C-alpha cells in the first residue's frame, strides 16, 4: 500500500521497489532458501531497477533542505521495507550496498564517502568474545608507517563473502576501552584478509554469513573511517569519539527496523490472501461485535505494525535532518523487531497447516524474521539503550 504521509517522490520509490520485490524477488524466494550459499544470479535485474531509482535516492543526499522531505535515510528505509516485503535474505544478498555502507555514510569523511559509498560494504563488529558488548572487541589496529596493521577474527558477517569491502571495527589500544575503538575500510583481496567459513542458518539463507580473519593485514592509513588517529584521554572528548563509532547504529538500526516492517507486512498480506481463498474477508467498517477472533487479531497486528512503521520513518527522517536520533532508532528497532517476530509467527498460527507448509512462504517469513530482532543490537539491548536515555542513566549506571 502506498503510504499517504510520504511525499510524492517517495511514494513513487515505494511503488517501484514493491514491483521489483513482487516480480523479481518473490519468484526466486524458495529457490535460494533451499540453495543456501549459492549466489542469486537473477539479482542483476534488481540492480537495474535500483539504477532506475537513482534519481529518487539523490533527493535529500546529506543536506535535506525541507523539513517535509526525507533524505537518503528515509529513502533507504522505504526502499528496503518494500524489498523485504519480497524477501529479506535476497535483499541482503543483492549486489549493491550493505550495512557497511550505512557505516561509511555515518562516520566517513566526504572523500571516503565518495570513494567507497557505492561499493558493496559489509560490516564486521562481532567477534567470538564480543557480541552485544561491542566495546569489548579484541581485533587490533596498529599504525606502522603509512599503514594500519589489522589482526583479529570477525564472525557472523552478513555479505562477508560476496561484498567488495568490509568496515571492520578494531581497537587502537584494548586497555583504553571503548575510546580506542575505530572503524577501518578493508578491501577484498587485501593480503592477510581471508574468509574462513560460511554459516548454515535458520533463516535469511539467501545471504551469506561469514567468519573473517585478519592476519597481519596491512591497509593504507587513509582507510581509517573519519580519520581520528589519536586516542583522547579527556573523558568528554573520549565519549565523543566512541559516540562517533556508535553513530553507525543510529544509521543502521532504522534500516534493519524497516526490513522487519516489510516482512511483517508480507506475512499479513499473505495471511489475508490465504484466508480470502477460504472465504474469510476482513470487514473494517463493521462493529467489533461482529468480528471473528481472527479478524480482530489481524487488526491488532496491523495497528502495531503501523505504529512501528511511523516510529521507524521518524527515526530515519531525524537522521536526514541531522537531529540526534539514538533513542528513536532504538525504539523503532525494538518495536519493529518484536512485532515482525510476533506477526510472522501469529500468521503461521492463523493459517496453521498452510502456515507451516513449504507450499507457502509463511513458515519462511517466520524463520527470516528472527534475525531482525538480533543483529544491529538485540531486543534486550535496544530496550537497555532506550531505558538509559529515558532515565538519563549512563552505560555504567545501567548495564
Ligand atoms: C545471521 C546473522 C547475521 C549477523 N550479521 C552480522 C554482521 O553483519 N555484522 C556483525 O558485526 N555482526 C553480525 N551478527 C552478529 C549479531 O550482531 C550478534 O549475534 C548480536 O549482536 C548478539 O550478540 P551475541 O550473539 O554474541 O549474543 P550475546 O551478546 O552473547 O547475547 C546473548 C543474549 O543475552 C542478551 N543480553 C546480552 N547483554 C545483555 C544485557 N546487558 N542486558 C540484557 N540482555 C542482554 C542478548 O539480548 C541475547 O539475547 C549477525 C548474527 C547473525 C545470527
């Protein structure tokens, strides 16, 4: 459905992306769920559709002039919501931009954005000893002449195998904690950088998830995103420095939340279609007393999904308008991740045999949905961040 609150340009984006999702992604959804780790060759068509949308993506760039219009972030959320209505795994597998690109746009300088902004960039934060607690990473970056030397292991990196480059979080000095964490751009093919293995997964099987090894991996000095080489000892400057790295999440969380909304909408649409085949039609105008239990359940889910959607659009719009959006980004991610899980499982339940069968995609939606409430910060971590902001507590006060 075209969203009435969006400006015309974004409504057009929504329409085009939905068509691409329906006619390019959906027909190959099951094929690549089964053929895990096989690159989806049909995705080239999608790139052409995305190129046709290029104009729309430029509407706000980084300098939105009008507060009524969204910029690059809102455009991205709307595009990927529609794409993920088609298929989340395939969306993540498309040759194009990844979560690392959002990181480049959040912390890179103008030169870095121009150089790498349009390459396919994965994002590597998680390590065997650091998941939710991302400030605990052990991958090191040491300056040697005009090169950084990276050493460490990153796990569960989405697009880690197929991407062109990876944004890698590393510490300049582990004993200095989070203030010493920086992100670096490492190109595929750099000596010392290798893909160790691919994961087999519950959902989003069309996308690759890789373990990456950095062993004496030397990259140019200018590949430090944002270019901040010195570690601040002053507490306020240090907070700002880590805040810079964390800004990545303010940018990427609305994106992941948008994916959850697209998936939730897909599950509801498919459920309605299956119910209609059985002769159940939704009666929106009628009194609650005349609704079946299933009808009222579906309406509740729709209302929750719309609440999440509006929250997520707001968090992206704030980013476009250079407003601090950490709280809203986490609220949107928590709400959308949770409701995406709830809707997709409820839809399996409502359609029961058809929901559970591989004849339809509902069972797949429920498997794909779980990751959207895990990566870029789990449900519990988003709630923690929101609680800190609402209560005015630091990460030391509330762990
Ligand atoms: C398919 C897939 C793709 C991924 N893609 C990427 C990627 O592209 N890049 C990347 O860097 N990472 C990626 N990840 C990793 C993902 O971000 C982490 O799995 C996630 O951050 C959670 O970390 P963890 O698995 O170590 O769980 P843990 O941090 O060990 O958490 C385990 C459980 O404890 C809860 N918990 C932890 N701390 C607290 C707390 N303080 N309060 C309350 N509850 C808490 C968590 O919510 C969770 O439920 C991916 C993971 C998967 C499964």
